[in-house]
């Protein structure tokens, strides 16, 4: 039974973006043109570096602050500005204040959620975003091929690295109607997302959500949103496998999808639909082989699996082969499929409510989603 559960979890996690992370922070290769092209970019403003720190991700916050001061001195930089995130203000407000105070670079210290919040404040400002990855996944850092070395080396690279422009994604999701929200609250399918059936996470069509790596709806969103935070702290990415097993045989998405300026939608049935700014995952796994951070396109993947475990293992095999540069040819009857498309804007209407996530953060439960890419909108340092 344990072996079967592990196989199921593996197949499921292959297509859950944040489930494919390693518990160890192993060094990666240095940045090169396969990550982003370091072309002429706007010069960052003069001024001190700034750190926006998620204190829940740093074991000894005072020791980290002293280390950052020491590294700044060694780099012949002014003492860095210091901001800590809170539950009420998870990073965007602090980054905006750092810009107002003339920071030359703003370093996000934390996980993918902290990075996303800081990035939202820096779009089209010309102030570079740098990373000291401290989360479970660190997905943007891995796609930028930032070497995960010592903390001092990471801080030094954040203060003095090279800058490049990347694209950013934006997503909006419409709220459910009152009757839809009541149905979701009573549904077993969303029980782990609705606080024991009491509160339905409501989307807000007036709020746009930035994503730097991958947004999605359906299976992947249910996994990343449903994983227990305490369990993630204790066992890392394996916490996602427990949620994955619960959703493995869940209902498929039925949706209409409009790409770009299309007026006639495509009819879809899938387990998950993903909107990607980049496609490389930890461990050499490539989910979207053509996705690049700086190509001006959004890559859309619709993943489907039928036949239970057989379908998920077929999907897993496709993804693993892509990691070594081999693409499977489509066959007439395939229990697991991944369909790739490219666009700059996509609109999706689903038949039933679906969980929606951006870079591993739950946006809400919705039936109407619009996503778009904004080319070259964010300066990043790596």
C-alpha cells in the first residue's frame, strides 16, 4: 500500500508546480542565456540596497541582519534599508516604501509568496528585484538559475549581480455568485480550502494578481492551496503528496477558452490548466519546454489524465522525457496528455467553480479567469 501511495503521489506531483521541489538546497549552475538574456537594461537608481524580509522564513533574524550589514560593507555599499513583512502587509507595501526611499535594489528574502509581493511593487519602476530564496520551492530563483550557495554569497549576488528584464503575468478571477458560493461551501471537493465548509475563498475581479512562474486552475491549484502549512514546515514538499492523492481522481475541468482575440472558444476537458511565464522545474524537469522568462509570450498547458493511475503515469513520463529533450509524439488513444499553446492573453469560463492559484498562492474559487502577459516589465538581478 505504501508503494502504491508513493507512485500515486509521484505521478500527481509531476504536474503540480510547487510539489516538484527538493527539500535540500542544492547548488545550481550559474546564470546564462538559457535563463534570461542580459542585454542593455535601465540603470538602477543610486542609493542603498533594501531588504524585504519574511521573518517566518529566517531562523535567526538578528544574525541575518548583521550578516547583510557586513556584506554591504564588504561590497562598499551604504547600510541596507530593512523591512519586515507581516500577515497584513506581506511585502508589496514595504517594497513600495523602499522605492520611495530611493533604494537601488530591493531584495526579497523569503519564499515564492514574498517574491511575488515584492515584484508587484517593482513592475515598470526600473528598480531591480533580487532574491535571497528561503522558501520550499524557490521557483523563480531556480528559473533564473541563481546558485543556491551560502547565505552570504546569496546576499552579495543580490547586491552586486547583473540585471535583466523579464516578463510578468497578471491574472484576474471573478467572484462566485451567492448560490455558487453556497454550493462550494457544502461541497466535499473544496473542504480543505473552505475552512471546514465555513468560508469560501472569494476571488475579486477588481484585483489583479501578479505571477512570475505559473498560475493555474483545477488540480494544481487544489494541491497547492490545500496543503497544510504546518505539515509543509515539517516534511517540505512531501506535504503536497498527501493533498495530491485526495484530488487525483477528482472531477475534470469543463471549460471554454478564448486565446488572444479569438471570438470562438475552444471546448476543453482537462485536469488542470496552467499559464506559464517559465517552465523549468527543480530536478531537471521541464513542464513547458518552450517557456522563457523574457520571450514576451504566455505558455498555456492543458493537462488531462484518464484511466486513473495509468493516465497520471503517462503524463509523468511525458514531462520527464521533456527534461532530457525528448518529446513524445501524440497517439490516437493516450490516457495522459499535455497540450501546449502560446498567447499573450487568455480567457476561460468553467462549467463548475475551480480553485485558482498564482505561484502557489490561492486566489480564490472562480468560474471566470483572465490571464495576460506583460513583456519586459520587471528588472531582475541574478
